[in-house]
C-alpha cells in the first residue's frame, strides 16, 4: 500500500452516537502537512462484529471500545491481533484503571487513549498506530509505571479472562445462567461454557462454591 493512500480505520463501539461522532471527526481530519489522510471503512457495534469486519475489510487501524455486548474489547483485540498481525488496535475508552490498561496491552493493543482525548491527539494516535508506533494516554502510562514500580500481589482471579470474571461476579450476586446471559448479551449456552471453564481454574466444584470463593477473596 502506498504511503499516499488513506489510513483505513474500523470503528468498534456499541454506541451509535459515538461511532457517528468519530466518523465525522475523522472525515474532517484530511491530511495535514503531507500526512496521510484517514478513511473510515466500517463500523462495528460488538466485539464479535469487529472481528468479522476486520477479516472482511482489512483495516490498517481499529478504534476499539472496551465494554461491548458479547465479546468485549479485550477479547476482540486478542482475536484480531492473532489473525491479522498487520492490523493495529487502538483502544478508545472511558476506563483507565490498572486492570484494563494491563489487559489491553497484553491482548496486543498498540495504543490506549481515553474518550476525552482532543481531536488532534486522536488523529495523531491513529497515524502513529498505522506505522506501528504506540500511543499511551498519560494516565495509562502512570498505571503501567506504577505496576512496574509496585507489582500487584498475585490475585486468585489472575487465571480468569475478563469475561470469566464478569460471569463469576454475577454468580456471586446470585444470578442464574439465564440472568447472566441477559446481562452480558450472551447465549445461555455460552454462559454455561464460561462457568464450566472458570470452576476448575478456581479449584471449586460448583457455582455455589465459586460464589463463596469470589466473596471470600473480594472479587471486584
């Protein structure tokens, strides 16, 4: 692909207004001082859709939200990076806590920025991602530096994926598989699969023991 061609961007966010706003911002970005332009080639409202659209459209950069129905942004990032190593994923979210920053970077995200970012900074981050350069919001950098300087003690939940933690959290609240499915926009069968996977990871035999384990160890 020629350097003169626009950067192909896929927007993944479950809020239509956010997607429309980002599309308008990037449409106005154009190319400045000889920089490549930016073209939004597609949108996705769920993590699963983002993975499918990435395979279909082959964007240069995916703007990825973290909290979406079904497959979340972390899982979608991991799937995209595994299948399309030429595609850069740039997390665009409202969540800047240690766990989300660490999980996003471990999943293969090239950048992590917050939704209160200035338009010019967002455009710079996309252009940087397109050439393989990372961009971290200063607050995300602080989280990573703190983790390096003061490593968090091992958690009994470290072996769980973000979605398995979501399921366990709802189990601890007394939710049934059907209620968990409705809350997380999953099928009941998928929830059963998550439950079956997390029980041995925790070393417990059933969901009641899992709920007690989560409560005892303070799952947040």
